[in-house]
């Protein structure tokens, strides 16, 4: 997926979106119409109006979240005629020019959460440069008794071509049974990340 927003600062990215991913058009000025078109293309002909509206609403929510984060690109895992299973976003994160994977690890390790279970931190080498891989579970609404638990893998990459910039490639999902497969997919997506 190669998409972006007008306020790119340093980076333009290319991320190879595998089969069954819906790339979010973050440049559209009419997201509601775009989300309805995506729902019509994605769902089987003759799907109920309720299903169509619910899918378009979900896509629009993810689009809004990606725009609020100033994502460089974003995509949703949604095999044909299914709801959204996972979301992937890539965004630029400002870091001190002297940042290393070790300093990123120290900063992430001090994050207050709340998180569930063990937060896994691992240093990895990606084609773009060294990275910190973070896997954890967290609530969608930390201050509420309602909400869901989501799991995610984020890679914070320090591209060799830039200083003061890290790229966050983050995959999130709320289906625990898919955790192992999606964690592997997160690693594949981060490895495919390129600067253009």
C-alpha cells in the first residue's frame, strides 16, 4: 500500500499489503462515501442493509483513527465477506536524533499501561534498520468497565536514512485465537516496509 497524507514530514513509505487487505484512502475528502463504496465491494451481493451499514461504519472508524494519528498509510485485514479482523498503520514518530533501539526499549519499558499479561520487548533487525518489537495486550477503554482487550505488535524502526525519526508499524487485533498467526503477519509487514 502506498498512500499518505498531506502532512508527511520526513518519510514516504511503501508497505506491501498481502491478499485480503483493504487499503484506507487517507487522502479522500469524502470518507463516508468512500467507506460505503468499500462496503459494497467487500460484502456479497444481497447482504443485509444492517451488515452493509455496520461494515461501512467500522471502516469509517478505522479511517478516522488513522487520520487522527497522522498515519502515513493504513490497511484493514478483511477476507471477502467478513468483518475487519485486524488493522495495520504506519506512522512517523519524532525521536531525539541520538535515539538507539536501547533508548526506545527503555522508554517503552517505562510506559504505564494498563497492559495485560507480559509485555514482550525484543530488538530486531529489519531491512530499513534496527527496530524494537513490542507485543502486548491492552484495553480499548482503560477508564471504563466496558470495552475490549486488544492485542498488538508494533515495530519501532530507526531508518538509517533519517535521524530524529522512527517509523511505527503497528498491527492490532481483538481475536485471541488468531494471535500467533497475526503476530507472524505483523513481523512480515514490518520486514516489507520500505522508504520511497
